[in-house]
């Protein structure tokens, strides 16, 4: 009876230790993915800001061209 109890306890401890290690790896992977997504969002926001500035510049240039064309007539 004592050997059965000790064997069961040993198997339980080993299975918990392996399960615990696997969860840690998944948690680290999730953290890496979250960090990568954050970086991608930041990059996309910067790119969008640059595009908005380019559109504003194009609008200003077009307005200036229209005003110069009207003034020449």
C-alpha cells in the first residue's frame, strides 16, 4: 500500500512539473506576440500620420496651383 501511494505521488508530481513548464512557454509566446502586435500598431500609426501629412501637403500644393492659375488669367 505504501509503495502504491508513493508511486502515485511521484507520477502526480512529475506530471504537474511537465504541465507547468509547458504553460510557461505558452505564456512567454503570448507575451512576445502581444509585444509584436504593439510594435506593429505603433508602426502603422506612424505610417498613417506620414500619409496624412503627405495628403495635407498635396492639398496645399493643389490649392496654390489653382490660386496661381486664377491669378494669371
